[in-house]
C-alpha cells in the first residue's frame, strides 16, 4: 500500500510540473490580459473585430504556460508543432500576398481613377513610415529593424508582416500586433489630429462630385498600375502583383467566381490563420521585452505622423489649386491604408461640421492610394536593405 501511495505521489508530482499553473509567470498573465482586452475591444467597441478576435484569442493560445523542456511540441516556436507549421505562412511571407489578392478583389479604385491627384495624398501619408524609420535608427535599432518598424505607419498589417518577415523576423510578433492594434484604433487616434490641424473653414470645403469611370478604365487600371509600380519598385511585386491581379479579377466582369472566392472564402481563411498565429507569436518569453515597448511607442508615433502628413499635405496643396477645385483636408487622414476605416473617419468628422457634406466617396481615393503607397514604400525599403 505504501509503495502505491509513493507511486501515486510521484506521478502526481510529475503531472504538476507539466501543468500551466506550475509553469506560469507573471508575464504570461500580462499577455493573457492583453488578449482579453483585444477581444473586449472587438466585441464591445467593434474595433476591427475580424482582426482583433483572432489576434486576441491567439494571444491566449500562445500564452498557455507549459514545460518547454518536455518536448511536447505544442508551442508556436517549437519545430514540428501544428502552430509552428501554420506560423510558417507568416514567417515565410506568403499570407500577406494572399491577403492583398483578396483586398484587390474587393477594392473599387473608381474614386482614384476619377481624380488621380488624390494619389499624392496617399503618397504624402507614407512620410510616417520614413519618419519613424529615422527615429527608430536614433533609438538604437539597426537599419533593417528600423525599416520593419517604420512600416507600421502605413497602417497596413499584411505589409508590416511581409516586410518584417524579410528584414526583422525576431521582431515580427511585436510589429504585427502593433500594426493591427493601431489599425483598430483609427477611430480613436485620427480625429483629434484632424481637428487640431484644420480650421472650421477648411472642414466645410465641398469637393466636386467625382466623374463617372468607364469599364475600360477600370480594366486598364490594374494592368497599368502593375507595370508602373513594379517597373519602378520590382521588390514590391509579391504584394502589388497580387493586389492588382485581384482587382483585375473583380473589374474584368468575366471572372466573378474567382473574384468572389478571393474576396470571400480565401481572404477569410487567411485572415483567421494569420490573426491566430500572429497572436500566438506573442509568447511571453519572446514578446515582453524593452524592444517590444519601443516598437509600440514608435508604431503610435509613426501612425500619428502619417495622419498629420496627409492632412498637412492637402492644406499645402490647396494653396496652388483653384478655388472651385480645392480638397477638403479632412480626407488627408485617409492616406493611410486602413481601408475603409480611415475613409469612414473622414466622413464622420466632416459630418460633425456639415451633415450634408459627403466626403466618403472622395476619401476612398487617397485610402486606396495608401494601400498602393505602403506596398511601394515596403518595396523601396526591401530593395535598399537586402
């Protein structure tokens, strides 16, 4: 009987060492709390629920404590584990191009085609990327890490993941979570900056209704867009190629089934896998570092610089435009590529001052230009640094 009790005690003691309670540290509980907070923002505030729920739940999955020396092969950083295999879509950089395929298939470039000068606003907003890049260098990050951090300013999660997988894979978890966090917080971050940098008179500017865009123009745009951007920045081909291909599927009018698959089941599946694995990559032992805190600070700064750059560019641009052709600077914030949330914020803030002034259709121009601009910026950084 005594031997049985000793045997039972020994096995229970061994079992205890495998439990999460035994292996937990305060860092695990911090990350679990962050994951629950992300889920709260998605459910209660409806901040990017399609992204924050997978990422938040992924944080819970990634921070279940376990004995790393036991060879259980359950952690995302353990070779051969299921999570590690799924995470290879992030580390290898093939989730982001598939996301861009879906984005292209659901994006209407008509607002940009009808008013090409709005492309300049999307380009101006990318200053946040290069501004944060320079600040990151001053903060002690090497050029590759600084570039990967700076891309957060584009408010484009897939682009941030793609670039960080190439330039700074060790920082990818923090960069990805930071990028998606600030995308979700667009309604919180952008309006105060927009109000601060504009006058009441500027907020009331009414823009001309966009002209009708022909089917031929819509079909030619992704073809010409691909050739122009990728001849200029060949390193952006994986993202830009898939973006314009998806858009051609949509606008051709003869591949509806393919377009519906790209913007429906395909992008939904990849979003689930990407969000869950990015969230799980925030394993406490890898994520809670001073570098992660710096990245979150730089990400916020990058995003604010990008928003301010877009608004200020419109104000300066208006100095050379005729009175009847001026642009409402409230659409300058839409130059970041958080589609369509930042364009929606342009409409919401504008409606506060004139409920009859519809800015959404105009804001979509710089918004989709921002998607192209962030991918071009990533290509430029990739071309220079690799």
